[in-house]
């Protein structure tokens, strides 16, 4: 393998015939690469080989090293499933492609060295870095694409997005590879590789966005069912607005506020209940009055969703009591005296009364419901 100054000069001369428009499109940052013909620099700054470079890369047997690094990388298994493992593989692929094309400039050796460095770092867990190397045989080009890549790598989502890591790692290697083609003055081939990277950047962005945690809707402040205990909502033997207690109004005011904040409530069913004391007709009338009062209160507060109100009297008792002392019996039956509100959310249906009843295994605590007392 020979790396002569004459070869570099010849490549620079031939580049004089290449399309200047293609060269300019690459936005090459190395001024020596822009020189053509007999004016081209043939110095170390222009990439001429040095004894130090030969000492580092010259003795490598490309074929054997390619197989060795690939075997070691494969042996890492899941430990290579990340940005560094993907980048090592992309360096190996670039080295393989240029070796197959009989590249004799030294890029094959430099690419293999990068793959070996990353593989060793993964094996030992030390020396991992996401920085890109300055290679002798590659010029920097397309700073706008490098800026886009840096933005992806700087995203807080990048460390948890393996697909974005893989695509980004390979895009970086491909841009360096394109820089090598530009360094050899093959601007058309360099532009071909760059075009592939440019075309793939939206895919990188889409992969990153796919790792964005899904935006979960805030839970509705309105539950599926709410119970207002009668004794804390209405005065004794009352069911009209004038007979509503201050704490009952406060609870309903909060409900009005929450309903206005929620956008998923499409209907409200309001049902009033009494205990078993008193006649059926009286209990039905009182429970209906209380359900209607709650409905009108919500409507007057600005709640626009459809509402129905019904009195169920002593139906569907929550508790059964057999106390002989009347006051003790009244106190025991308090959970049965209530107004229940069932909310339809979106396209869901409020559960049927039988379903609600089957869920009542224990009396509700006062902390879990609105409290009111019925007569």
C-alpha cells in the first residue's frame, strides 16, 4: 500500500475537471481540498502521509482485522445494542465497502481503527465517547448536517431511543465517509453519500419523536358516580332550594366548577333515595324533589350537558337496619338517604342500576362521598 504525495497531487489535478457546482454544494471546510491542478498543496496539512501515521496504521492486515473486530463485536450480544455498538458496526461497514473498492488512501485502516476502538471500549466499559474523530483522509463538509446531528444527540430523548441512536451513529460515519471521498477529490461520490444522509435526517427525527412519551390526558375530575348524602345537603324534611344546607351548596358549587373543567362528560343521571321510614308515596315525592333540586342547581350554575332527575324512594337500600330504638334506627339508615349522580363520559354508558347495586359491598365512608341527611 502506497500513500505518495504524487498520488495526492494527481487527484487534485483531476478534480479540476470535476463539477465545481457539486464541490460547492458540499460546503467543504478544508481549503486545501478546494485547490486543484498544479496549485494543489502537497503538504502534511493537506493530508500527506507521515511516518507517525504509517507507524499507527501501516502494518495492519485489513482482511484479518476486519474479521477479528466483527467477531468481537458480534460476541458482545446485547451490550452492543446502543449508539456505540451501532457506530462500531457502521465503521466496519464503511471499511468493508472501501476495501472492496480497493481504496488505497488509508481510510480503510482509519475506519477499522475506529471500529476497534469502540469495540474495545464496549468490552472493557471504559473509554466510550460520542465524539467523532479527525481523520487524516477525511475532510469536514456540510456543517449544516452536522448541526442537525448534534441537535439529535443533544435531545433528552436520545439516550433512551435506540433506533435514533443507530440512525444517528451511521449518519455520522457516512458524513465522515463522504468527507473521505471529497478529500480524494471525488466530489460526485461524496455528494451521493451526503444525499443519502440528508434524505435520512427526517427518518432520524421521526425515530426520535417516536420515543417521546405519549401525552396522557389528565384524568377527568368527574368520577363515574358520585353520592350526596341527604343529611349534609338538605335540611330535615326539605328537598327544595331554600332547604339546601350551606355545605350542600358548597359541594354542588365545586361539582359545577369541575364539570366546566371536564370536556368528557356527555350526560348526568340524578336519582334521589330515602330510607324505608314513611309511606311509599311520601318517600317517592321527597326523593324526586331532591333530585330535581340538584338538577336545577347544576343548570343554574351553567352546566350544559343533558341531565335527567328521578325519585326512587326507598328502592336500592345501601344498608339494612333492625334497631328497635327509633333514633338509632334513623342514624343507621342514614346511608340510604342520598342523591346519586351517574356521569356518562365520552361514548361510555353509565352503569345500569343493577350494576351499581352489585358494587355496593360496604357502606361508603363520609370522606369518600358528599354527605347529606334525609328525613
